[in-house]
């Protein structure tokens, strides 16, 4: 493997990070629009991209280790240290650009993940409150199915009676 191989692996990883950003934004749009029917599909797609990212991360680590040894750095050095050890020439700039873009993308991904988590928590809380407000007690109906005394009227989740 060479520095060219490492650069190619970093490009693929960046593309996966961009795809993950897109999938998280897509999930967020579904959550914001209340389209809960499709959220599980979007979440599954996010998981698929994450799995591909794990594989790409392993490939990057292997490629980076080879280049690190070529440049006199420990094979387990982080990518930042490998970039810093780059000899004079274009590779240092190319690898630094990859690293900068990947850091920016991971920051965006973290923010999107946090926002989506807030949306999910708010939706869960709203659902709990709706369910809690719709149950007025065990005596809503009597044994014959007629509204029990003291209950204003039966409620439905969608529409009213």
C-alpha cells in the first residue's frame, strides 16, 4: 500500500460521511414532518451507512499504518500524526485536506445526531402525554359499555365522538 492508496481510502470514507450526513438530515426531515411511518426505514439506512463506515475505518487504519511506517512514524499513530509527518510535497496538503473535511463532517454528524435525538425524545414525550390525557380512569365505561357516571364523554385519538 502507498500514500495513494491511503488517499483513495480517505476519499471513500469522506463519501460515506457525506452519505451519513444526508441520511441523518433525511431522518430529521421525517421527524420534523411527523412522518413517523418512515423513520424506521431512515434509521435502518443510517445503520447501514455506519456499518460501511466501520469497514472503511479499518481499511483506513491499515493503510495509514503502512504510510506511517514509511514516513518514520509509529504504525499505530493517529492520522493527524501521519499527516504531520508527511514529507515535503503535495501529499501533506492532500492528506491534511482529507483530515480537515472529515473533522468537519463528523462535527456536522454529531450535531445532526443530537438534534434527531431531541426530536425523538420530544415525540416520545408528546405521545406519553397524549396517552396519559386520553385515559381518564378505569371507570370510563361501565360493564355494559355505556359511559360511566362522571365521565364527560368518550374520546378517540383521531377525531372526536
